[in-house]
């Protein structure tokens, strides 16, 4: 009688630690996006203009990567899943960003970050529904803990329930969370198929093209005449809030998967709340402090225990043929 073991690739402790660190760095840098957008909007530009400058100043890096990176081989372009890459790029970096930037025109930056971070739950549910991925007990506890924190911090926000503009902003930010969750869920397999560098660069270039077309239809070719602060914040959006986090998140997804990446990235609202207090002078209340504590606890739970649970889950997938 023959026994055959199907080998399943597992994540080592070192890889999980590296992935955890990458996601924390990515979340911290991405959390600056709301700050730079708010600062830019003060100078009379709208959401699509701010988004255009973000993509414009990130574009040279991604062009350089596509042209010169040894990890991307475009000699056989038909081998790439272009339709999937296009849809993922549009979902994660065109629609999600546009919805987010529009929402920021109506709500405070710290509220925006709190609402956006409903996406980890959406990622877990979509992963379980579409790809039949098991939700581990560690992921459940970590998610519940972080959402308790987000809810407590949400209670501290001051906006009128009859403020239609505020609710419009909340609607757009929820749509941002949904489209970004779709991006994360479908990124897993694509990253494995084409590699981190290729996935990152190509999906960003596709999204950039969509942003330029949108801006061109609305305003034409009009890149001059803005206040110099708009260009400075555009550079910050392009480098700090785009290039660094996209690389960090892509590497994190590769090492620890989209579900864990989504949960750990709930560190983002904590960083945003602190920055809005010190940079935008938005208030920091006791409830925000309590909520921040719960979010940090949820991230730490997954960071300290997540690898063990993930490894056990992966090992249970080993199939024995006798």
C-alpha cells in the first residue's frame, strides 16, 4: 500500500514576523493619506485633482519598475492575466481611492479611517464565501477586538445625524472599504501567479491610467497654476502614502495572506487619530483613547498568536492518499 503526502507550503515564524512588520509599516504610511488629502483640499482642489497628483508623482517609480526590474518579464505579455490585473488595479487604486478622497471632502480624517477599517471583516467574509478559506479563532478574536475599538472610537465622533453631507461622505468611504476589500481578497492568487513586483507595478499603472482619463475628461490637460502646497502634498501622497504602502502590503499578503494583512492593518486608524490630533488639530477624546487601546490589542493578538494558528490550519490541509 502506497502512502503519498501532498506537501502544503507553510509560513515560518520568521516569515510571519516579516509579514507582520511589512503590514504595520504599510498601514502607518497609508494612514498619512487622509492627512495629506485634507491638507491639499484646503487649497481649493477637488478629489479627482488630488488623486491625479498622487498618481502622477508615483508614476515614475512604477514605470521604472516595469521597464528595468529583472523580476518582470514582459516578453510574452499574453501570458499575463491582464483582465484580472486590470479589475484588481481599478478596484484597489482607482475606485477605492476616488471614493475615499470624495468622502474626505465631507468628514473628518479620523472618522474616515475608522469607517474604512470595516474592510477586514469584508475580507474575511469574502474569503470564506468565494474561496472557502477557513476563518481561524485567532482571526475571529483579533477582528472582534479591533472592531470593538473602532466602534468605541466612532462613538466619540461629533457629527449631526441629520447632516446629509456627512452621511454622503460615510457612504463613499464605505464603498471605499468594499472595493479595497475586493482588491485584497483577489490579490492572493494573482501575487502568487505574477509575483509581488509585477502585480504591484502593473495594477498601479492600470489604475493611474484610469485616473488620468477621468481627470482629462473633467479638466483636460491642466497641471499648472495650483498653489505650491498642492504639489508638495501630491508628492507626499505619491511616495509616502502610495509607493511605500503598496509595496509593504503586497509583500505582507505574499508572506501572511490577505486575511491576516487586513486584520493587522487595523493599526491604521490608530496612527491616523494621532496624526490628526498633532497635525490637523482634530480633537482626541478619552473614548478615542480607549478605542485605540482595543485596536492595538487586536493587532497584537494576531501578531503574537496568528502564526501558530495559521500554521496549524495549513498543516490540516495536508492530503494523504493511501
